């Protein structure tokens, strides 16, 4: 309940992410079986902080998507 989802945020090298804002304390990145990047973040996290978080792990995201 109270989850806010933004679809298809593109950051960096055209990495398309689904952003899920929910009642949580930490941010997490998950890549599902369909190679969809899901970023779960706390409700209080600002959009620029979310983009910085994704950018910080962009190398890991790209490396994992290539596998």
C-alpha cells in the first residue's frame, strides 16, 4: 500500500529502469528474469538521489545485463 511506481526512467547508457517507491529504509536494484531493471527506493528519496544511485551501479547493471 502506498507504493508509487514510475515506469521507464532512462539513465546513462539508455538503461531503462522501473522505479518503485515504497516504505523501506534502503535502496536496492534487481534485474529480473526478463532483464527488466527494477530499482526499489524509500518514499523519502528524491529523484536526483535515485538517479545518482542508479548511476553509481550503472557498471554492475550493464555487466549483469550482458551475461
